[in-house]
């Protein structure tokens, strides 16, 4: 059985307790592991502002995960996300060769900056 590399980002309702976020993350991580998937990394970004209001909310608890899994798992995982009342949105990406090269660079902290933020100290001093 062939496996692909995936990245999934999902947004959880922002009005939960910390342990409830952990339970939800464990639930979806468990679905991946229980269906022949292997977790590479799970990163809980925490509560972030949302650009466009969703379900009457202006923020959400973001979770990002990287994993390897058979393609059949994605349908199960996305169905579980869809029917969970606490999940506001999700996005699943299957990595191609170019994305995998980028991911390898990320792991080595060798990703070249795409946008370099200009930091002008003179402007900050003027504001004081």
C-alpha cells in the first residue's frame, strides 16, 4: 500500500478550555495513527485572529500537522473533521516532490526567506 505525505491545518472553536483543545488534537492524531498513518509533527499554533468572520467568530484555535498515510485515510479524516461541531474549517494538502523538497529544507531550518521584513529603527525612535 502506497503512502503519501500530507499537511493538514484545522481551526477549532476558540471558546474551549485548554484541555479540550488537547483532546480534539489527540482525537484527530489518533485517527491518523489508527489508520496506518505516521505523524511527523503536530504544531498547535493557538488562538489566532481570522481574516474573515466564520460562524460568528473572529478568531480560532489553529492546529497544523504533517503526516504520512495511505490515501484512503484522508476521506475518513476529513469526514471526522466535517462532523465535529468544534471544527470550524480544515484544509488538507497532499505533498508533491517540490513541496517535499521544501519540507526537507524546513526541517533543516534552511528555507530561504521569501519576504524579508524591513525593520526601520529610525521610525520607531520617532514614535517615542
